[in-house]
């Protein structure tokens, strides 16, 4: 459970913004999305490898 301390006179919009930021940092939504579909470990490694190759190519093009 997330607890957001709200100071007296602080607007609700600001408190909501703090809540959303804190909630996003917990990674709950990311974990839920990951659990909705199963990917084999070999496919996860392959995707990570392809991303790394892509990033490396971008860096080389920059230089």
C-alpha cells in the first residue's frame, strides 16, 4: 500500500502527481503486462541481444 503524505493546503492535483510517480516506480504495471504473456527465456535473451546490437549500431553511426 502506498502512503503519500499530503501537507496542509497542498492541492489534490499535486498529491495525485506524487501518487502516480510513486506507483510507476514500484513497477506493478510493468510486471502485470509481463505476466499476461509468456515468453521463453531463449526468446528474451534473443530480444535483449538484438536490442544491444541496435544500440551499438546507433552509437557507431553517431561517431
